[in-house]
C-alpha cells in the first residue's frame, strides 16, 4: 500500500512539473517570457482582472501594443523603458510603478544588462484578447 502511494505521488509530481514546464516555456518568445498568475471576475459586469509575471532578457522589447482596459505595472527587477503614447519615455527600476490607460499604445524594453521583470495587472473587458499588437 505504501509503495503504491509513493509511486502515485512520484507520478503526480512528474506530471505537474512537466505541465508547468510546458505552460511557461510555451509563453516565451523572442527573449520575453509571460506567466499568467491569476485571473478573476471583477464586481463590475463583464470585467476581469488578469495578473502576469513578465521577464525580458537584456535588449529585448515588447513592441507597440495596447489593452482593452487599464494596465498597472510594478517593476520587480532590472531597468525597463516604457514609451507610452502622448508621454515622454520613462525608465523604471525595481519597485517603481506605471499606470497605462485603456487602449493607450505603448511598448516596453529592457535597457539594462541583466534580466528585467515586471508584474503586470490588467483590468480588462472580459472575453477580449489581453494584448492587441499594433503594427
């Protein structure tokens, strides 16, 4: 009985590690990794909150895009430059924050020599893509 329990625990652990590896690596592209942390309905109808951890390798950028709602950025590490439509570029470091209004075109770039990370919180219209790429 104990052997079956240990075997089941080992198999479950391997499966969970494999699922985590697949889900996080599938969201890494061009030096930028995105891991969704949580998603919840808000009290306002048809609105949800999505929170993601985003990593930028040195020199990488997430080009012009916008969101169907507000974005609140908290820099976890490194130096990120944000270019937000209608504003002067700003470089944020660990512990600094930025608010981006709904639909505002912006981009983010790692301008440091090491990995940079942000915690992005989106308050968006439910059922719409979180990110709209702008060409």
